[in-house]
C-alpha cells in the first residue's frame, strides 16, 4: 500500500524500500532476500567485503538492472519495473564507485547538465543550455553547496581526485533527489578531503535518505545512523553502529573464530 | 570573435567569392564538395556529436537522391518547394525506422545493423525496377522555384548548395549549444551516467539519428540535382565508409572538421586521379589516397582541425631532437 504523501516529508519517513531482493547470475546468487529501508534524515551504511553484493544492491535499487525476485518502492510507489532514468526523475540520485563526471565539461557545466534532467520539456529542446535559467540556477546552488564554487569554470578532468568525488555528489544533488545512493564516495581520498566529504554528507542528511556503501570503517561508524553488514549476498546484521560493533556474527565474519 | 568562428566565416566568404574566379569545372567540383560537406556534417552529428558510429549513412543520402528523381515529372520541372522537403522527409522517415531498431544495439552491433539496413536499401534499388537497377535513373528536368531559382544553371545550383551548407552548419552549431545538443554530448561521453541522472537516452539518440538522416537526404537531393542522375552506388557501403573517413580526416567532434574533411578528401581524390601529375599511376589513385589518409591519421591524432595546435609542437620536437643528437 502506498504511504501517504504528507508523511514522506517528515524526518524518519521511509523513502526507499527494498523488499526480499534476490539477484541471480546463472547459478551464482549475488543477493539473497535482502531487505533495506532508507529513512529521511538518516544515513544507512552498507558494509561488507568485496563481492558481498553491496554494489549489486545499489544497482538494483537505482534500476541499473532488475532483481530476479523482490520489490523496490520509492516514495511509497512500486518502482520495480521502472527504468533507471524514470526512477532518477522521481527523486533517486546515485553516484558511482568510479568517477563518471564529464571531463571535458567545466564543473558548472557538469552540474547544469545534471540539472537539465529535472525539466526535460521536448518543446524546449532548442533552447540554449547556457541561457536556461532553471538549470543554471540549480547548478549554481549545488556548486556553492558542494564547495566547488571557486573551480566552477575549470574543466572537470583537471580536478583532483577528491574534488571529482565532490563533483559526483554535486551532480547527484543537481537532479534534486530525495534519496541518495552513494557507492564508495570516500574511495581514494586523503584525510582532509574525507573530512570535507563527511561534513557535506552530514549536511545533506537532514533533507535526504542516504545509502552509503563504504570501506572506510572509521568514517562509517562515525557518520552512519544504521549499519547493514553483508556477507556473500546476504544480510547478516542490521542495527545501530554501537550494536554492530559488538554483534557476534559480525565479529566472526570480519575476524574469523580468533 | 574567436578564431574558430573567424575561420568558418572566412571559408564561407571564400566559397561565396569562388564562382567569380572559377570556370565551369571548378564550380562543378566545389558544388560536389559542398554536397559532401553537408553529407559529412550529417554524420558528424551522429559520430562526433552523439558517439554513434553509423555505417549506413549512404542509405539516407541515396533515398534523398532517389526520392528527388522518382517524384520529379518528365514533362514539367518540379517545384523545389515540395520536392526538397519530400526528399528530406523520405530520408528522415527511413532514418526513423532504422534508428528505432538499430539504437537498441550498441558498439560493433550498432555499426553492423546500420550497415545491414543500408545494404537492404541498396538492393531494393539495385534489384528492382523501382530504382532502375544498376543503370540508375536520369533526372530529365531539374527542379525550379518559380522564376526565382533554376537549379539547371550551375551558378544557381552552386549558390543554392552553399546556402544549404551554411544553414546546415549554423543549425548544427546552434543545436550543439542547445539543451538537446548538450544532452547528446553527455550521451557521447557517458550514457550510463546520463540514464542515472534521469535522461531517457533512447529518444534523444533517435531524434539525432532522424535529423542526421534528413540532412543526409538533403545532401542526396543536391547530388541528384547536380548530376541529373542516380544509381545504386549512391547507397553503397563504399560511400558510407568514405563519409566516415571524411569526418575522421577532418577531426571528430568539430563541425568545421566535417567541412575540412570533405574538402581534403575530395581534393586528395582529384589530386591522385590527375593524369597530368601522376601519369599512368593515376589509375591507381585509391593507393595514393589511402596512403595519404593513413599518414594524416597517424600524424594528426585529432584530425586536420588539430593541425594548427600540433604542427608547432611537432616542428619544435623535431628541432629539439636534432639539437640533442651528438
């Protein structure tokens, strides 16, 4: 049943829910009956070793490919059959593990192009992208918000790795999402860049539901409100960071029987 | 005014002044090259603008040409006012059909599917009475626009072709800066990211494919009017390959690259065909043309548009290495 629209704007409202998600690749079960719920105002981290199924989960939730079984609900609507672009327009933003920015475009242009996705009227196709006030307004806002304002005219390919990751998030924000699925946003970052990114995520938390797939455990346990641990495609624990730290199943999975 | 715009304006100004100094051979040759340039621009929208390597562009060119000839009357000169749009629309309609199916594939499959559709069109005109078979069909009376334009006159056809080239170039330049054009550029760089951002990429690509087919149809129409004759070779894969070489030679991703590439390709062709220069070797002109294209691609990775940027570096590099030698 669809949740009432008024409830979705409140903190704690479930904006994205995955129910019983299973994904098989031939005989390999990449995800097995995974349940996940993302709430507004909360960062939900998903951790696990390589091959645990974290990226597969993000890909299914974002609509990159469909689940073999299970259901995805976005803002109370069943979107399992929706294409990725439609989910994105409905309020689902995602970033990738690797940089997917447009290197030859300026920082501002990257954000403006992403913002353009929010209002794609066919009859305005000919309008100059540079003079589109709506896209430019949104792009200006996210460039400021992501701390890239000083670099707005620089070709994105010339940014440092950390700045590229910031731009990835800025491009997500330019689509004005309610849910953010972030695949290893801290990968390859230095200490200073990590701090900046964590501050940005903390800032975004109030208005968004965030799923964070990350290998940096210090950062995860510092920022996450809830942590889900995956092993071999299954969820072995999902709880608050404090409870996860002492969960015997998690300790066994991460540290073995020592 | 930036140098690129100044270069393009200078090219168009030179083309406008060319008939004042050229003879009938020169006018005929440059008219043909301008038609090739329009054809190359149509493919540049797909390859350089959207990242779609179409290997069947000649089909749209040929359909534009055949439509012009098949719809023309043998007793009265047809009006340009309806014959030109009909040729463009016929080519665009075929592009819409081909695009709607072929754009479901990617990479090398897309290249092969577009080639297959072009070969289908080729065999329709080659093997049926509709297209006059291998002999082709003659255009008895060339189209007119009242008393204003008579395309039977080489000078008028030259001016009309130049006007079409300027319009297509300007239209594609505006399109490249539009919301639609920027979305196509995004698709060229990273289609997956565009989908994740909220763009349904298929309609964008299909629209680009259809517009490209329509422009190729315009080029085909002009070619048929210029030669007064069409045959199946206008739809052959050789021509699809040649136009692809033109845009690679000129430099992918630049409209002026298509323009330069068309001129370079056609002039190299004329050069190596010249018996006055190459004597008996002129009959092997394909060899000379091929070698010079390979040399261009090897030495100029960004095509001829990259020449001003690369030449000083190469010359400097050569001098430095000479200086470093013991």
